[in-house]
């Protein structure tokens, strides 16, 4: 007799609805990265408009966003497991869309900082909700591919934002760039509420009787229990060490390109977007590879870690970027590193759904995401001082080069087999 979970996975795998759901997750991630990236595109220009805005104060603003995002992730993971993805995602989208518009009303560094803190808190539900949805709708063999597909929204959103920001800024002024991009989430919200329902088999497993309804969750795992298992720490430390590098490309690369190669806001658009076009390929390739390995009979531990090792090694050449005086060589090296990160991310994000019960997935993603955001805040805050003191990005590129190899070593040490975590599910 097949288990309910196996039956659920089989049902989900035969339904094309799961790919429609994945498309919604993709577009939500696009919007999230557009909203959080607007300031990075405008920062160099705003140094002459907003009193007191410097590399150091910009670093403080980004660190504030990331710390707020860290707190939001921890809270959002638990709320998502409690309320379910449909309701929690909808509430989050309303709040983060409003918060994304607020920087457009700022007249000071403090105003920008407060607006970005609110955005960080409100936007944090995106990844816990996305990962939990993938765990519910997709069988294990397809999860890395589904994760890679929705996670490629980060690349697409970041790729589009310079063009969107240039258009709004040139046509309506820089303040309207925040308002226009923030409004995109409200359009997505309508589609989410019209389309998304939980898989019927998943509702039946939980015994809710609410097929297609909004009551999704009657099981939970306490955070204390999750913090007591090595698998939580393997995921969290992996995020702590590598998420800061992605934040670095996102928030500091536009400034690096503009300052190093003397580019205007409009001239930055194509090189910056090219980095994220390259990164899409890495995300999809690293999502496809473990799926192929799993179908060929390889264990999940082998499939995930071999792919993550390839990604970690692909980041190493970025160490040469600060030594190059050619814009497109830098774009190629950073693009490869960004592609490797997204491939890495697609696989590290599957670890919670591989080793934890579904009732704990969003909470674990929230804990790990919080760790990654704390690492990002520390790195961004330090980056501002390093750039101000040394007038160089060399040390920052060196850290980016080494982070993934170190993170994989930590994951292997804490969870050598990616065995199922032993946690008690409460009813």
C-alpha cells in the first residue's frame, strides 16, 4: 500500500496545475527583487540629492533592510506554517507593496532607512511561502527544478530593474520609480487569490476536509525542536556564509560599475542586466542536474552536493574581477559567480524539504533565511567602511570567492548524508 505522501506526490506530478503555481511563485520573486533593487540603482545619483547619503550611510541602510528581513523571515516562516501559503502570502504582498512605495516619499537618510526596514520585514514571507508551496506541490525529484524556476525570478527581477528605474526616473522622476514598481505586487495579488489553492491530496493528508480551501495547517514543529537538530544548522550556516555574496552583487554592483568605469545610471543598465541574464542559465542548469541524477537512481545527498560543489568551484574565478580594467570581463566574471550562486541557492533551498516534514519546511527556511540576512547585514555594513577606508573592492571580491567552498564544507560536516531530521510533529 502506498503512503499518503507518495500518493500526494504522484497526484501532484500528474497535474499541470503545479507549473501554473510555480509561475506565480516566479512572478512573486521577480516583484520582490525589483522592489528591493530600486535603491541600489539610484544610490549613486541620490548621493547628490539626499543629504548625508554616502557609502557608509548607504551600507547602514542596506544592513537595516537585511536585519529587518532576517527578523521578518523568522516570523514569516512560523506564520506561513500556521496560516498556510495562500493567506500568508496574500497578506505579505499587500504590506510589502505599500512598503516598496515608501522610499519615494523619503527626504533624508533616516527616511530611506525606515522605508527599507519596513520593506525588509514585509517582503520576508516570499521565500518561506515559495519553498513550502514547492514542497506541497512537487515530488522530490522535481523540487530542485521547480525551486530553480521560481528562484530565477530573482535574476529576471534584478535584470529588469535598471530599465524600469531608468524609464520611471526619466519620465516621472526618481520618486515615481518606487511607486510604480511597488504597485506591481497588487496586480500579482489578484492572480494569486484567483488561482492558488492547496493540493487536494495535501488537505486530505492533514484531515482538514478543506479541499481547495484556505484552512491549510493543523500540524507544526516547535522552533526549539528545530534548533536542536544539526540539519537546521547545516542549512542556516550555509545561508549565513553565502547569502551575503548575493546581497553584495545586488546592492553594491551598480555602484561598483558606475564608480570604476564612470558609467551613468542609463549606461549601467545593460552591463548590470547582462550579469543576471548569465545567472539565469546557472540557476536552471543547477536545478536540472540534480533532478537528472535523482531520476538515474542517485541518492539526494549525492545529487545535491555534487551540484553544489560544481557551483562553489565556479565562483572562484571572480577573484580576478577587481584586477580587470575591461568592463565586459568584469561582467563575465561576476555573471559566472552570480550564476553559480543561483545554482547553489536552488539546491540549498531544497535541503529543508528533503530532510524535514512538510509542517516544518517554512519554519526552517525562515530560520536559515534569517541567518543569511544577518550575514548579509554584517557584510553590507562592513562593505561601506571597507570601501570608504581602502577605496577598493578587492577584499570584498576575495570573500565572495571563498564563501561557497567554506559553506559546503560546513554542510558536509554537519549533515554528511542529508538524513531525515528527527523532530516531533505536534498536532
